[in-house]
């Protein structure tokens, strides 16, 4: 498609199964630095998820800057991308997909890795009226103007040995994951203490319930995990499966 006078592209993944009575649930999948929408489908193992759970996905391609693809997730990426309007592009892409496919508009989710994870946070912040839940892996929010109109439930995975995007942040425009989680806990009305939902093999999962029941926040940290997507084969946990189990019951009114 053309957006803002620039040719943009995205990949659509449809499951083998027919859609339900309300249409397919849809994941907007956002790739990391230097990658593509097609590569994100492989990174997040979306084909098995689509076929097993009847989920559709649309995965856009970021533009190239300094020999790498980057989404404008805000913060340091604003200057790097020359202020590219990726939010406008994602919104227009979603309009096109909703018009062309049998999708349930109340079950649109955003999921991302690395720079795409930071972009997923920005999508949730600026398109909260369209996004039913957020799944983030190995990339925290850098968008400074986070004031979503609606609560967005979120789940975040991060390796504690990630040197590319450290859990503690890097002092150069990337904050700590915990500070981002605390911001969203406040936004979503999660006032209570954390409940431990996983504690095994160096994997710690914490959950904060929202007072209104519409903005749950979960954080999974993994000891010795570097900058990669958690998979069953190596870590005894599948980020894709856990994120989908979190998302699938979330709906946008």
C-alpha cells in the first residue's frame, strides 16, 4: 500500500480453519531491528499458532534507515527514522485488513519483538481504542507521551541477560522494563501487589490485577536469557503460547 507518499508493505497470514461467527482474531506482529514482517512470522512461530488456534496475523515491514529497518517507536527512534508516521501506517493497514478480511474488530492485538516490541507499546498507547491487548518481548516502551484513552492489558517477556536491550535500560533513551511496567500499572489501575504465577527454571512470572478487571499486567523475566524469543525448545516456556493465552480472552468494546 502507499501511505504518506511512500510504498509500504505487509504480510498477511490466514489460518487453515474458517473464521468464527465474529471473524478471525487478529495479531498485528511487529518485527525487530533489521528484520521484516515475514521474518517475524518465523520468529514468533505464528504459523503453528494460526493453524492451531484460528488466529490471523498481519505483519508490516518497517522502513530502512542506516542500512537497518526500524519502526518509529518514539524516543531515540524519532530522530533515527526522521519522524516517520508508523502509527498512521499501522492504523491505515489495519483499516485495509478489516475491510478485506473477515476479522473480529473487537479482538485486534499487537505483539512485537525488540524495536517492534517498543513500537507495540506505542501502538497500544496511541491506538488503545482499537487494541484489545499488548504482547511485548525483549523491548520496552520508549514513547514519552503515554496517555492511552483506554486500558490495554499487557504481557511482557524479557531476558535478564539481554545485553542488546537491557532489562535495566541503557541510559540513552531506553528506560528500565520495571519502570515501564509501573507506568502501565498506574494507567490500568493495578493498585495491588503482584501475584507470582510462575517460578521455575529461572523463569519468574508476576501478575497485577486491575481494579476494573480490564487492564491486567503480567511480567515474565528469564535468568540467563539473552536477546531472543523464548521458545519451548530452549527455555521450557513458549512466549508465543503464553502471550496468546493471555490475549485470547481480551476484547475491545
